[in-house]
C-alpha cells in the first residue's frame, strides 16, 4: 500500500501526519476541521502553505547507550541526543480552547539539567501554549549560543515551528498578512518569536518530534505543561515538586 501523508490545516493540532489515526486524533470533534491526504510530504506541506520542511525526528539511538525505563503507562522511555544542548517544549490546553500551561526541559550532553513550567492562562488554546513554550526556548537558546554551545530546540507542534520559522517570512513580506481575507492566528506571539529567533538562524537546529512516542524530553515537557495548567502557575519558574524523571512521567499527561 502506498504511503500517505495527512495534512491538517484546521484541527486540534495543525501539521502533517503519517497515519490516519493521528489525523483523526487531530481533527475529531474540531468544528470546521480541514484536512487532506497526499502521496508525498511535499504536496502536504504545499497544502499547509509552505514549501520548506522542518526536520522531524523520532527517538533514535545515539552514540552513547541511552538510559531506558518503562513508565506506568507502558511507554519505553528512550533518551536520544545528537547536539550538545537539547531544549524540549510543549503546551497543554484542556479543553481547547480553555485553560493552558507550558513546559520546557533542557538536556546538556544527554544529562537532564532544567525543568521549567508556567504561563497558565484561563483562556488560551493549544497553539498559544505551544508558542509560549517555544518563545522561552528561543530566549534560552541565546544563552547557550553565546557560550559557544550548539542548540537543538524540539517541539511536537508542527504548527508552531512552521509559523515561526517557515510561514512568517512570507507573512512579514506581506506586512504580516496572508493570502485571502483570513487573519493570521496568534499573530503577536508569532511576531515576538520571529523577532527573537532571527539572530539564531543558522545556529540552532529546529526539530519536530512526534508526541507520545516515548522520547523522554517530549514526555517530560508534556507533563510539566499539564502541571502548569492544573496548578495555575502564571509565572515562568523552575519545577521543583519532583526532579526524578521516572516519577514525573507518572503524572497526568496531555
């Protein structure tokens, strides 16, 4: 059977998916959902409004033996890294739109060093929570780049990465408008991320990582974003309730 790519233009999560199940999960119950299937990823990207691609990676083996463990829900947690500093981000919203929270974790040379969460809002969306987490990662990336350390920012939000690093170039050339009459959603957040990220172009790897496939950094950022939402943490602070990754992974996930 020929492989298909499912492009979700309007849904709970916007982006390109490689399974019908993932496409359904992103569109089921979403009013006005818009999606199509394609035989190539390039066609799917074109449908979403861009021709460039954001790198997508899955948990893969690194040059070092990665730690692995099983969580309460059966996930095999595998830590994989290729760049000295990895910053994982995630956002939570329940319902969508509704209460939000954002989470961020940092690995330095494969070692978990930072757990942050916050920016709860009683009325946001999944995309605003993702963009806020990405904004903080971009700010943090400047710190590591100035120290001469290569950085990779990893997000499971295809929408956020493409809005800031792909689509925004065209929108800016059109005075922050897009074709047709539809407004650009989350424009102020996107413009802020765009401005912060320009000096990092060519210095930072932006990577789309699929959600809930056992990548430890992604899973931890997910749990922290949910905790920010549940605890209504409005500032951006260190998460100190628990520092053991295995115990954090037993918390509610988004």
